[in-house]
């Protein structure tokens, strides 16, 4: 979507510096940070991940998929094991969602 409208915001040099630092910390440019802050009321600061960390999270997602498949295969044979696998998948999914 094209962003063609402008909003002028006046602030002190110090305020602009603080807002800029918060934007950088959250991985956004100044405009996107201000837009999200105004619309949603908060912007979560998530540090930029290294390529290695991104690789680990892709690996975790793959593991989640494989655990779900294993769970489907053994569902009829051992319901207790299925529940343990579900809990592990849930924890891995929560971790993955928290980071991405």
C-alpha cells in the first residue's frame, strides 16, 4: 500500500534521539516505529537475529513439524507418549513464535 499522507510531529532534539534509538532497538525505521506506536500503542523491541540464530529457529520449526508427524503415527499405540510429544511441540512453537 502506498503511503502518501504526511503527519508532522514536533519534538525536541533529545526526544527525537530517544525515539530514534527506540526505533533502532525494535528494528524499524523512524516512520514505521512512529506509525506502529500510534496505531497499536506499543512496539516490542526484538533484537535483530544473527543468521546462525535464524537457522536455529528454522531447525526448531522443522523439529516441531516432525514431532507432529510422529505424534500422528503413534497416536493409536501409546496415548501417553502422544501427550508428552504435544507438550514438547507446544513449548517449541511458543518459543518460535516469541522470537519471530
